């Protein structure tokens, strides 16, 4: 297994951040984000739309000892042409997904951000309530209805990817402040996610906001193409 120079860390910040390079697209994952999954489709946080890639292909796990890449696929993860099930990440390394010459994922370590610099929320608290998974699945479905990506929610400082992923997988329940911001983004009344956890049914779906048009605007149309103006729709939240 070939890696480059190892990164050293201080006791105050023992686990570095991980940079995922997909060849022109990069993601930086903080150790407090929790495990990150690379795969072909949702619920993977990093999506690679390729025939060789499994739906949940590779899991990147932080621990006090550092990062580990775990193969969760059918077609495998390869390092230097050899299939590996567990790969400790101690420096720059390239994993090939699907076969020995498959899709390259380059990983490198960098200095981690402090938790309070990355997200202004307090740490999520651990829960074992099975209702968390029920609420998380409802949140994931609602995100898909509204076409809200985890990346967009993190970029808008609504909820970071680790916190949202933990909720949707039923591992942790966010703090009230995070819940309020997430419910606003999902166009749900405040308190909905807690009620879902407690067994209530999800609110009825509301119409999605139409995507902004990129076509040139014109107020003119041939007479035959003109139609009576429809009644205004209920207001919806543009992203």
C-alpha cells in the first residue's frame, strides 16, 4: 500500500480533516462530521454516478486513531491493484472503486477545523430512541421532495452534513436550534421533527417551488399561444 508523508497532529486536535478528491470535485470532511459514505445514490453523502459504483460503496470512518476507509461494496476497493476491505488513511492515497483500474478517489489529510468554527451549534447528543430513525427517514423524504441537497443545507449554514446524516440514519437527534432551522428549510411548522420522533405522521406534502428558468424572458407570445392566467399558487420558499 503506497502513501506519502504522514501528517502529524497535536493532542488538542488529534484527528485531522479528510479531503476527498474525485478529480475536479473536492470535499473536506471534519472528524466531528462522523462517518461519510461514498456511493452511487442517496443516502450516500458523496455521490459518484458510475456503473462500477455500488449504492453504498465506501465508508470513511473517523476515530481517535485516525481515518479508515471501509469497503461496503460488491465490486470492491483497490489500492495498488489489490482489493482491500479496510484501509487506514495515514497520508495521501488513491483508492480505485469497482476494479483495480476503477474510479479513482484521492484522499489526503489536512488540519481539522475547530467544531465551533465549522458550525455554530452545540454538539448533538446521543439518543437510542427508535423514533429518531422514523423522524430521520421523514426528513430525508421531504428533502427529496423539495430537492434540497445536504451540501446546500450545509452551505446555507442550516445544518452540517454530519448532523443531518446522523439524524437521517437514526443515530443522533439534533439540538432544538438546529431543528428549528431545518424545519424552516423543509417548510414544516416548528416542532414537526420532534412530533415525528414521537409517532405522529408527517405533514401533507406541499407543492415544490419551481426551478428558476434560465430561458430568456419575453412578454410576447403569438395570439394562439395565449391562455387565461391561472390563479396564483400558494407561496413557496425559493432556495
